[in-house]
């Protein structure tokens, strides 16, 4: 950790011990959330999400390909995250690093486990299948990009139109069927520092955190979990934040359905 | 050629423009929080984000120039930015060449001697494309650099002029750009003295054609400059607080 980050962390610990956060918020409150759907004309579906000053764009596109040999009756989808270098001074150009891969996999896992995308409907007449690409473009990182990326992916799925397959090519314009996901999944990331737990970290809280838990939630079920960082969590802690994750899920669900 | 004939009907182009008209251009400066300067450019159906970081310490050290700052440019197209296939992430030969062209533009106007041993980074992300992204990228980067407060001799504008069939067209869109036997000539100019800072061409043109095309580009650059300046004024000539909210609107 750099000296500057070490100083920031110490300052943050002092503040958090006084029962306060870096921004004027309760420990389990999100910053203001804003979702704009269908913002990229060249994509099949897209959404731009802002949580405070954090900005993430998700865009979905389709291609035609071969199914996995062990699952010939299912299409495929994959999720990729790009930490655009201007989003955070620590992001560098180049192939995805471990953080970018982890984020993409956490978002992917929530969508996959919740089974909200009907991959069986991706099978085409000639044995080929639709391949769906979910791209998560981190444009501005002021903390908690995981939840923002999860929301953006969900927002994009909600407005995705499936291209038609005609004479061996994809037709991306005209009257198209909605993807119509079967449910709504949201991700909720909790940080831990000095035995305090909080949701929706700002960047300094992210940098200082000793550990994080991300819960993927759909209705009354947990559909994915990721623990990251060195901190240990007690069972009580894990269940306390689980209850909060369910509450936050219903709040975020309303925002997603909003427009 | 039949493909081309449809591109201009009764003097109007597929999107209703006249031959010497450029697509609607809007610029918003200062849209990102983690950069010194940024700009969002929407030019026709192109959507481009540019962010500038620095001047900061030059890394790796062996690239350091003791007399001036090193300029680094990354132009990148998001895989979802094109109408057709999902592209591949990461740099390819095209984007590396465009990054280099853009770097040379700003090596000319940025006063790099002010910042020895440091680097200035320009990151350009194409989110939606419809022909003319390199010109939109240069136009965006110029505003992002100005927003970052980096001293420059001039503000740069860029636009492509092309020829399809017998007609010279300003600011080609993707369909026009990919026409058979078409020519495309992207140009970047310094706003005040019209020095040409980027210049590429593919196609087949006469000297006379090119002269007309240059004049069209110069004329358009004046209008582009006004839009750039307006975008910067919106951020810096604010009424009371002086703090503008930074966010992207797509």
C-alpha cells in the first residue's frame, strides 16, 4: 500500500471509530442511484448507472457461434469488464487484471445462478446458438464499482432485444423480441474496517477496507457470494449484512424498474 | 457503383444532410471525476469519451525526457461500439495507428517543455461509432486537455472530408465511408493558424479535389471550434459556486 493510501486508511479508521463515514451517510445507506437504460444504439441492450460519482456502462451484443459440446441445447453468454484507464489513476491499459476478472465473474455468477436468462431460447434452427456478450465498462470509479456494474448489467438485460437469425446472419434492426429476463438480481457489497461494516463504499473506503462481501440477491434468495480481501467475518456479521442485502435488494429493484 | 448512387438523392445524403454539412455535434466537458480533464463528444451517432491525466511522473523511468513531458495516447473502440459484430477488446493494428496519429497532433500544440520528466496521458474511449471516430476523438481530446488546464498553443479541431462518386462530402458517416470507390480524408487543424496537424487519405483524388476539400475542412473547423469553446465556457464561466457536477449523459 502506498504511503498516501496508508495515511488515508488511518484517517478513515479514526473517523469510522467515531461512528461516522467519509460521506455524510449511514453505514447501510447507498449514495444517490441513477439508471439510464438503452443509451447505446449499436448495442442490443445497455444501461448507464451512476452511484454517487461512480459511473458504469453495461452493453450487450449478440453473435452466432457453436454451443458447448456438453450442452448442445443451450446458448452461451459471457461477461467482461474493462477498467477504462481514465476511470481510476490505478487502472492501467492492458489485458484484464485480477480485479477486473473478479468483478466480471461476480456479476456473471449472480446472473447465471439466478437463471434469469433463458439460454435454451438461444438455440438456432441449424444447431448453432446465440452468444451473448455482456460488457461492463467502468468509466469513473468513485467506489463500489461491483454493485454499479451489477445494476448496469441488470438494467441492460431489462432492455435487451434479441436479434433475428435469418439465412445464416443476424438481423439487428426492425421488430425484435425482448430478452425479458425472468427475474431481477442485484449485488450488494459490504466493506469491513476496524470491525465496522458498511455498504456502498466510496473510493477511499474501498482502498482502506480490510475485506469485502458481495451478495447477489434475487427476491428472497441469495444467488451468489464473493468474499474478497484478508478480513475475517463472523457468522453473525455475515447474517446481519445478509438481512440488509435483502432490504437493499427491494430498494434497488424499484429503481431498476423505474423507467 | 449502384451502391453509391443511392447515397445522394436530389442533392441530399442518406441522413438528409447537404454535401457540405457536418452532423450535429455536441460537447460536454468535465464529465469524469478521476481525471484532470475530460470531455464527452456526441457527433452524429458517434459517442466518444476522452480523459486526460497528468502531468505526473513519467513511468517507466527510461522513457523520461529531461527536457519535456512525454505524451501518451490510447484510442480504443469498445467492442459494442459498432453496428455489426461484437469486436475484440484491447488494442489492434488500427487503434495503435490512430493513437499514434493523435499523439503527433497534440505533441505539436501542448507546451510539453513546461513539464520536464513527466507524462501526460490522453485516453479515448469510443462507445458508439458511425464513421469519423478519429476526428471526433481528436476534437474531444482537445477539449479534455483544455479542461485539464494543460497549456496549449491552440485548440485543435478535426473533421473528415470525402468524395463519393463525383460529390465531395463533408464528415462522412459509416455508410458513406465504406462506399465503393470512395475517398476519405481526415484532417486535424490548429484553430487559429490552420496548420494541418493530422492528415490522412485513402482513395483517389486530384489536386483540385483536395484543395476544395481542405477549404471545406477549414470552414467547418471554425464552427467546431465555437462548439468546443462553448463546452469549456459552460464549465468554467459558471455563476456563483463555480463547481459543476460531473456526469455522463448518453
